[in-house]
């Protein structure tokens, strides 16, 4: 039995490149928060036990739910 390559080398490389780009973006998504925390700690404005506030969505959850309904 012999396989048939339907996509071709270029499409397979493009698909792999897109996968790597998304993996890199996901891996670096938390970097700005970590950098901000380190910067604030170096300035002495945040103790080790304190947490930075989480990022908030532009719309509240109830507004999103009401738009869906």
C-alpha cells in the first residue's frame, strides 16, 4: 500500500509554521504580567505576598450574557 500526498510540501510547512506561531503566542501570553510584577517589586511597591489585579474584560459578564440572549 502506498500513500498519496494530497497537500504538498509547501502547505505542510505553512501548517507547521502556523502551529509554531500559535504555540509561541500562547507560551508568551503571560509575559507582560510577569514583567509588570517584577518591575513593581523592584520599585518596592509590591510585597511578595501581594497579588497584582487580574486583567478584566471590557464588558461585564452580565452584559455579554444579555447580548447572547
